[in-house]
C-alpha cells in the first residue's frame, strides 16, 4: 500500500470514548480505532489521546494524512472547537481543538457538532443518501440531531441550527436540564434519563428483573433492553413511558422541519427490534400531516455508531482548504 495515497481521518469525541477512522479518496473505510476517555481528565490528556488515535489510524491505513474532521458534542465553531458544554466533558468547552490539531499534524482540520456530522455521514454515505429533506436524531447520553433541508445541511452563525432537537421542551416544569431549562428532551427522553428512571425504581425497592452481572451502578441501556425482552412487567412499563417521551421529541422535531425521512442513529438503535415499531405507531397516530394518514418514514440509520466520525471525515474530504 503506497504511502502516497491520501487518507482523511475523522473522530467522534464522546463522554466515554473517542471513536475514529480513516477513509480513502473513494470514501472507503481503511482504518478504525477507539480511545477511552475518563471523566475529569485534563485537556492535555485529551490532546495526547487524540494524537495517539490519529497516529494509529494513519499507521494502520498506510496512507498519507490529508485532513482531519472532528465530530464534537455541543455548539461547535468549525474553526476552533466546542464553545459551550455544561457538565459533560471537563475542559472541552473553549479548548482550541482545531488550531491544536492543525499545528500538531500540519493538515487542514474542520470540526462540527456530532449530530450534524452524523447527519452528514448518513446523507452522503448512509440511509439518507439522495434525500433532500432529512432529519437525523442520535440516541445516547443526550439526544443529538442534524437536518438537511432542500438539499442543504442546516448551519448558522450561532452554530446551533438543526442540532437542538434534544432541547425541545416536552414537559412544562419538568426535570432540570444541564442547559438550565426544564422538561427538555435530553432531561426526560435521553438514554441517560431512562437509566436514571430505572435506578430510581431500584432504589425504591421495586422488584425489577436484571441480567445477572448488572448492578444499579453499572446499569446500561443493554441491561434494560434485556429486561424488556425478558418481559419483566415493571421494566417494560418504565421503558414504554420513556419511549412515549422520546416519541414526543420526535413528533415536535417533525413539526419543526417536516422531513421526508427521519433516521435514528447511535448505539441504542442496535435494539431497534424492541422499540422501532412502537415508536413508528405512536408518532404516526399522533402526528398531524397532509395528506391525512400519510406514514412518516422512521428508520434506523445505516452507519450506526460510526456515523459521526465518517461524516466528519467526509466533510473534511469535500471541503479541502489550505
């Protein structure tokens, strides 16, 4: 494999992991890797982890680094990095991620919001390819989003347009969100909110079925799904109530953008057989649309957990800069 072959690296910076990969000039994935992160780590630690991940991806791909795309949570300035991120990743807000990587690797670098990057990836190379009006919701620690309208990825000078579906208010005076608002989708309908609901039920002594190796401290979405599949009645009740709230987020997002296709992305979509049909039914039962009875298409994204970094690499590849 020739070292002269250009490759573009993308990474998706999350609260527990940095997922990354490299693509070639044809958009083919030529390397993948993951780097673990820890709560409260320093920005210097973050820089070391990014450098280690990028270095391994270049080495594995056997190519020459042509650019780096960064998928980052929060409002993101493409020329700098994350601008504001209350309570999630220590030190990431206002860290000059883009200037640092440009200087360190001497290549063009671009950054954007993780929901927008996932949307770009699905629009260019996934389940949304060729769709001119597309809404993508990412399920995970929070609820991310991105929107394509009339064949254009939504952006704006405040770095938020299309990415804020998780902050739609679905319950007046509901639980407080990290942003300070009450009753947002993130505070009530994210996977984090579901896990907190289950932990609260366990703390109250409710007899919930859990897999043998699961504890309240280590409980995750897969454990909850396992209990639903086990047909535990109380766990199913909690799960269905959470799904109702997520359906409200999705419904409001539909009203805001009226897309031709809605895609769900992120790790939890691996459990789509458990919840997708119910979600489709709830949204299509409640949604007002024209023509009446038109089925709103809601599907699982194709790129899964890789959508963010693939979108970042593709965006960098399509926007060459000096």
